[in-house]
């Protein structure tokens, strides 16, 4: 080596190092062998000086980059905008290799952790004793988010896959074409295991071709207190096995069609509710239109009214722009932090008040908030809200369902709320 080349060597090494850092900064991952020998390091040894991953790296299932000592496949060793020095935002860094999973995320129903790129919520990124690097096994993993699983596990009759913690038997873990992340729509997911062609199966379903229907209409797919996984409450005709009370004969061209239009059919037994919904000045749209099955399951249900879901979930499925479906709180959170049901204040079928309220808004609030009405802001028809000319009610100041300030106030109670009407006070000092 000449004196000139020796003098240039430090500068060349610095240039190479800076080039390597620049390459890493833009997210390109050079192979270790492509770097100058002076820059090549044993990543496991170097990273292991601070990061103890010995347990994960000794696990039965190891993430390939971790197993091969290529920490820089996922992490930038110098700097990053993301947690844990990840090379990209969570999810995107996984999608660079796991393209098969990424390709499914354009389906209609996506598991929220997958949609948010929170792969590490379910998978350990380094190593695990379980397949697919799962952090826990089957139902145990699902229980970390799905609190309802714990209640199902206490029921005496459990669906075999559920009892075994084999949620993936029926559900896709990342994305699906069907609601509930089911692997197939309707009865197709059930017929993967249940042979509908046997005589015993046909007899149990009174000869109806239920393979063309939805099994969840009658059965709870997880667990129940009843034999046959029937839901807690059964519609009397269904409980008696008298399907033809409501449906056509099983051998007819349309066996699941109802014998009469739905409102007329339900009105044969529930005449008072059907007629009241029709006559209500403010009817609930499904009830007033005779679509009872929009809210009620005509076969089995989890409560006395045969509702399709628990009350809050059912109502929010329509009255929730951008809320529950995205996993967010949404605009219409239940009043009192979930202590009240929707029907604590609203009529389920319709009534004489706007917004389906059970009574006059001021009187309705006063049923619970009686102490506030001992010394209250003037309310009623005689007092007009200067902002809109409408009568002053509790809702003039309170959001009822949601609001950014304590006590459901629509503006800060310290000053802004009062000054929105009493502007003359705002000029005084």
C-alpha cells in the first residue's frame, strides 16, 4: 500500500460508513456481505449487548430474520421515526415480507389489529413456542381483546371448536369476505363440519333446507345454556317446533318465506305493538315500516325481546356514523357511561316525541336528575335559545350522549358555554 493510499483509507472508510447510513435511512436493506468488511458486524452479538432476546431465540418457532441474526431486516440500527427503531411504520414493515397477508387486507371485513398494522398484538416478532409466532394459544389469545369470550366459557354447552380454543376453525385471523371474519358466509361455514344430508339432521330441522339459511338465526355459535346451542330465549312457535305458524311448508318452492307479510304476521300475536308503531307520530323506521326482523330475531335471542344483539350493539349498528364498526367510541355512546340502555330514554318502536324519546325532554331528564331541577337554568317553551330560536331544554347545554366537557356540556362550563348566549356579559370586565 502506498503512502497516498494509506492517507486516503480513513476518508474512504468514512465515506463508506456514511453511504451505509444513508442507505439504511431511506429504508433499503443492503446484505451484510455487500458492506465493506470494516462495517460488517455480528448483529446478534452487537444487539444482544443491550437487548436480551435469548428466550425468544431459543423458542420452537423463530422469526426468520431473528433466527438468522439479521436484526436490520426489521430495525434501523441508527435512528427511526417509529417505536423500537422499526424501519417502517408497524404493519408496513411486516408487509414487506408477508405479502400474502397484506394482499387480503382489501377484503370487506378486516380484523382491527391487522387493519391498524398492530401485528405484534397477536404475534411475537422474534420467537414463540406456538405456531405462527402467536403470543398465546387459540382462545386464550382472543380473550385478551374479546372480553365476551370469558362469559361464554362459563356456559354449560359449548361448541366443540370453541371449547378447544380453536377459533380459527370458523374465523379468519386477518380478513374475510363475511361478517364476523367467518371463513364462509351463512351456513357454509357450518357445513364444513356438519353433514346436512343425514336423516337425523333433516328430522331435527323439520325437513327445512337449512343449509341454505343462516344457522346463527337459531344457534349460538360459541356457547349456550341450552342443549343444541339454542339461544336463551326462544320464540314460542319455534320452541314448539311449529315452523309453519310463520313459514311456508318445507317442501314448497319458497320454504323460508313467511306465510303473510311480516308486519301482518307479527300482528297476529303482537297487535298492540304493531299498531302503535304504525300510529306513532314519530315511528322508529323499521317498526313503522313493518320490518320487525330488522331488530328482532324471529327464532331465538339473548334477551326477552328476542333482539338480534345486545341493545347497545344493535342500536349502534345503525345509529353510529364512524363509531363501533371502526372500534372507536363513535358519536352515540350510551349515556351515563353504559349504565343505561337505549330504551331507558327512547321508545323502541316509536312514540309522540321527536328522537323517539319516552316523554317531554325536560321531564325525561328530571326523572334521574331531580336535584338539578331544584335550582335550574330557565327551561321550557317560554324561554328561547337565542342561538336557534328553539325552546330551551337540557339539550341546549348538554350533549346527552357525548360531549367534550364534563357533565356532557357542549362547551366549557367555565365561560364559553354561558357566553354563547349571554354575549352582553362577554364585554364586561
